[in-house]
C-alpha cells in the first residue's frame, strides 16, 4: 500500500532543520512516574495502546522526498508488543537500587535520540519492583510532540485507564487529527503565502542595523558543565508577584524574562541580549491536538538600568512575537540563519513557560497513585549560556535556571541568582 505523504508543521520543519545542521541536538521529551498501589498491568497496557491509537503524532514516520529532498511525514500502523511498551521485572533490587536503575534506563533512552525514518517517536517502559510499586518511563521525539502535546497525551492516557477501569461511563473523545492540521496549515500557506514574512524580514534588517560591536562575543564551545539553580515563589510572595503583574499589565512569563535579562546584563558588557522563547503556535481549533507546534522565537532586549523599562520592553517584544507566531518554517529558518550570521547578534539564553501541566501533577486512577518526576535522571542540557524553565501553578511559581560555562563561575552564578530573585520580588538567598 503506498504511503500517503503529509506536510510537516512549521515547528517540525524548524526542528528538523536544526537537527540536520547539528545531529547532536537532543531530540527527546521525557517523563517518569512512580506508580504506587495494585496496578492492573494488562489494563494499563491496553490503555497505553488505546492512547497511542488515538494520537496520530505518536505514529508518524518522517522521510525525505527522493526527488526534492524535502521532509514529509506519514502514518505508521498501530504498534503492538515490545514495539509499544517494554515490561520488565526488577523485583530483586532494593527500592533505592530500583530507583537508580529506573533513572539510568530513562537517561539512556533520552540520550539515544530518534530516527523517525525507522523508529516510532516514543519509548515506553513499565518497570515492576513489586505488585504495589512500578515505574513508568516515557520518552518522546520532539519532532512528534511539544510540551503541551506531551501533557495532552498523558492526560488522555490516564483518562483512558480510568475508562477501562469503569471509573468513567463514556470513552473519552479522541483528539482531532494532527496530520490533517499539518496539511491544512501547509495548504493555507501555499495559497496565501506567509503573512508574517514581511515582519520577519523587517525585523532581521532592523536588528542587524542596531547591533553594535559591543554586542559581539566570542563563541563558546558547547559543554555539559554548568550549574542548576532553583527559585520557588509561593504564599504571600506569589500574591505580591501576581499583583505586580496585574498593575504592570504583564504576564508572569514576561516578568521572569525581564528578571533574567536584568540578571544577565549585570554580569555582561553587552548592550543587546537575545533570549529564545518557545511559543505554542496552535490556533484555538488546535488547542487540544497533541503534536509539535512550538516554534522557537527570539526576542532582543536592550540594556537598561531601569527595571520597569526593561519589563515594558520584554512585554512589548513578547506580544509582538505572539502576534507573528504563525510563521512558515522556511521564513523562520531564514530569519534564524541571518541572525546567526550577524556578528553583533548573539542568542545566549532560552526560556520556556509551562502552566500547570499534567506531567507535573500526581494522578490517582482507581487503586493507584502515579507520582511524576520520581525517577527523572539528572540531565544537563547542552548550553553555553542560560536556560530558564518556568512552571506555574495556582499555589507556586517555580523557576529552574541552568547556567552553562559562560555563567557557571561561583561568583557569577551567585550574582545571577540574587538578581533573578530580586527581579521577581524575593530577597537574596539566605
């Protein structure tokens, strides 16, 4: 039967090109769960099979057209057996040894990457320590799912398990077709052209004109050395932070971006700082479609000693990028290439915002409780600069900052941490 070719989303195209240029780019999203209680393994595997069947993004293959060399995606058959999930008994270990083993297995799965010409875009493992303790290890190719897509899939898995266990009367409605969405967006771009192209061309010209020699920095070799810092905001401090955002007309993410920029300007001589933010380009109709829609968009902030002015500029930049997030993959790739070729423009930080997503919360289904993150390995992202992950919940704002070699020296990293805390209204670390 001939394979039906489907378009890639712009987000997939940009990520595919990045991996083609640099095969060492890590291509994995991961989640681990500690499952406590009497797990019905057969029902769990059936639920997993059903969730994968309902999620087109987890059954894609990606190949290149032999004539044009352009990538396209196609739909694989439903996986079965070990192709779907590896079940393994690790009962002859202590709980501590079991946890170490679970982390090592997940770390290996993250490191191996994916070739979607031959592989399914996921790896699932169910490790059994005892009838009342299992580890569920999840790894996805980033060409298939973004952070929201991962959350949507896992939410569907737990709902489907509840349905199979009789907790829900009706089978959950399946998500809309990811491949149909990708094809529709490609058809729209082919018919109308990229409506954001002029914006990105003008932005590139303006930034290159504004960049001065003081912005240029020597490239830093990528390495896994660095430090990881955590800032947690809760209680009255969180209330004050959100009230400050309300008064300033900004979001939590815009505030944390401004705080990060202020911290990095303190330890740098540059006048222009590039921060790549990962923006969900889904439309309202695609909001609940698991797939890869997140595009990397770079904002640039000018040095300012005025924290309020820096916040206003961060807000303006973020809003401008959000208005132009439905960008064609080729347009965004051209913009990124021009920026990379400009000596005075350097992207030295990345920031991601996640709001109360499923992988961050415990899940109770029938007799079991699944706790996320219990077996997550310590994986250092390759970065010469700074990487900020912001997780927002109703009762907490948690920032995890990873600093690469450029900023990892003790005096520098401690200064960045203090300035970041000050930027969100917290005292220096005690």
